[in-house]
C-alpha cells in the first residue's frame, strides 16, 4: 500500500510539474468554452429558434438553453480528452526508460498500473472540476436556470465521465510505446471524440445508420446525461411559458436530451447504468491486460 501511495504522489506531482502538459490540460477546456461561446452559440441559437417555429419566448430563457447546451458539450468532450492528456505519463515513462528503473526496485507491475490509473483519475477530476466552475460562471452571465440538485448531478456526471475517460485512456495507452504514437492518438481523440459522442453536432442530425451505430457508444449517453442536467431548468422555464409539451419534447429530441435505442427512448437511470457498467468493464479489461502481460513477462 505504501508503494502504491508513493507512486500515486510521484505521478501526480510529475503531471503538475510538467508545465506544458498542465497548461494544455487546463487551457483546453477554457479554449473550448471560448470557441463554443464565440462560434457555436449563434448556431445553437438559430437551431433553437427553428425548433420553436417562430414562437416568441423570453430571450433569457433562450440564452439559458444555448448556455446549457454549450456547457454540456464542453464537459462531455473535455472529461475524456483531458484524461488522455493526463495519462500520457504512462507512455512517457516507457519512452524515457523510467518504467524500467521503477521495475528494478521492489515495485510490482500491477502496483504501477494501478498508480497510473488512480493518479490519472485524480488529475482529470481536478481539471474537470475547474472546467465545471468556469462553465457555471458562464451560465451566471448568460442565463442561470440550474437548481442545487442539477449542480450536484452535473458533478456526478463529470465524475463518471472522468472515470470513463481514465479507463479508456489507460487501455489505449497500454499499447503505446513512442512519442509519435502519443501525438497520433491525442490528435485522433481530440478531433474525433466530440463528433461520435454528439457534443459538436446532435446525433439527431446524423444519418439513421450512424445514429444506430453511435447508440452503442457509452460516451453518447454521458453527453445526454450532462445535457439533461444543464438544460433541465431552462426546459422547465419553457414549460412555464406555456409552450406545448410536444414542442418541448421535440426540442429535447433535437439536442439529444432524449436518446433512442432502435426506436425506444432511453431513460436517465438507464444512461447512468450504461456508464457505470462501461467503466466497470473497461477497468476490468485494463486489469486483465496487465495480468496477462505480467504472466507473459514471467
């Protein structure tokens, strides 16, 4: 246990001492927030106005809807992409030879693997919480419709998505052995994950066959969970404006708050179950990979 704690401290300190990695991890959510607010806000606003079909609503409520969608999109992406960035130490230790030096000491490979996982989860959560606070300030400015329960559920969503991103990045990074591979995977994840999880563009706007494929991906349900909690208050305000329930449900469909699996609507508790099971399966896979590698080495 003492060796595990020492390695967790070592990995976490190295991450925060690496100014380039820390700066990239911290700034990425902030840059995304600025980019989303600058370029996507008008697109989201026009989308909401088209779904309202010319019905006049309070501008503050519309700003709250747009802000909530931006909030959910940013967190859905950054929780996973930051996890890949935080987990680069695992690969860098292989490249630099530090992993071999650690194995020479009386430290088990399994202990090292668990230390990488826990330290990555910690750093990802810290950065994720910073991103949440920044987004909450953004909503205070543009339109606040969150309840205390919504805020608590957003923190729970960020925790689950951070665990998902940590488990996924741990498995992928197990097979990386060079700086070039690190750059390639980072580029692919940063560019592609936002699309396949529905953060950049709602899944409802994808072709039907792509919607069916994406409905099998756990990240899709993580995005939907966050959007449900960042936008629920704004939708409640729309109901007070006496908009038809059918119209509000249509808007929820359009922004992926309502998800459908082969025509059947997925309940929120099922989305949570999917994320919990996905994290458990990925973590078990990570453990199995390390067990098999240890047997092969022996």
